[in-house]
């Protein structure tokens, strides 16, 4: 059987990536260093999928590693491609989603439902609500248009084109480069120390992290629940042991994940791919 090519610009096969994982690769950077995959940036040109191979590499990493952190069971079988709800909606819904997002970014306010029907078609609005692409608050306003939030939070994002807005959680913040296809700066905080976190992302790569590069990200997959119900479980941590304690306290809330910052960025890229 012919070996599947994953990275077309560097001609790296799936078996070579699996071999790297067996030899200790745990992140995309490890795979790059050990195989030269995802280093030339020309997969969009050479791959039949016409896209960067990083998401395929991350999926292989996820499917072939069983990770455990001091009693936390991390389900290696979780398939982030199934979470690609933003890619699965209709073209009309995709257009409507960004019209509503632009409105929130511009006004810095939630959108009353009656106002939303003036911006987008009512049937399309229903699709966005039913598929949990957007959420209503208690006042019947659209306040969450992931990754953008109309609510002021401790997570803010500055896109490289000058747009600024809040997000609900760490993962939403990391999902902005994939959502808007542009670099950004993230201003957030560590849940365990309350110390500010600054992250600069360019070309979907982490360029700068302050105060320390060793930032961890918690994630709780609360299947079937509105996204806003589990945003509290998606946080930045400066100390791994504190993140472990936090997740252990929420072990009944869903499947638990603890990632390095680079792993979380890849996960967010797959979640928010559109």
C-alpha cells in the first residue's frame, strides 16, 4: 500500500510522522525539527487539499498520543475535525456570521434579535442559533459570536488590521488567526497567578509570549452544551500543577485536556477553521 503523503512541499509521509511520534515528538515544532514537514510553507500550492498541512499533522499527533497528566485522562480519540462546525454551515450562514461579527466589533455591543433580522435573513439566523454558532443572552440579544464576545472580559484581541474586540476564553482568543486569517495580539491573564499574558501570533505561528514561554492551556470538551457554558474551563496557566488541580476539580464537566500553548493554537486552528 502506498504511503500517504502529509506534507507535499517537503514530501513527508504519514509513516515518517508516526515514526517521529514514536521517537518522542509531541508538538508541531517537534515534527518540523525531526521530519522537515511544514517548514517550506508551500503546501497550499502543491497539496491536492490546497491548504497547509499543519492541521493534518496535528490530527495525527492527537490520534496517536495517549497523554496523561497526574490522574487526568486525556481522550486521545477526540477528533477535532468533527468540531469544525464553522466550516460545515451553509455559505449563507458563513456570510451572515461575519456580518454579525463585524457589527459587534464596530459597536462593542450585543445585537438585539430584532436588529439582527435587519442585518441577515431570518432563516439564516435560525441556522446560526440552532448550530450554536451564535448565542443569545437573557435579554434576547446576540452576545456571543465565537470567537468574538460582546461582553467585556479578561481576554482581548487586537487584529493586525486594527480591529479590537473581546473573546470569552483562551481558546477563543487563539482561534482568532484562523477565523480572520490574519495575525493578532492577545491580551489575557493566567488563571493561577492573575498575571497578565501577552501573545503575538503571525502567520498562525506564535511569535512572542510574555511573561514566560511556558504557558499551559486547559480545555474542557462539554459535548452538547452551549459553548459559553464551558468557557470558564478554557484558561491560560503559568504553572502546570495548577492547571492539573483546576482540571481535576472539573473532571465531571466533560473530557479534559491540558496543552502547551503551541498545542492549544493548533487545536484552536482546527476548531475555528472556516
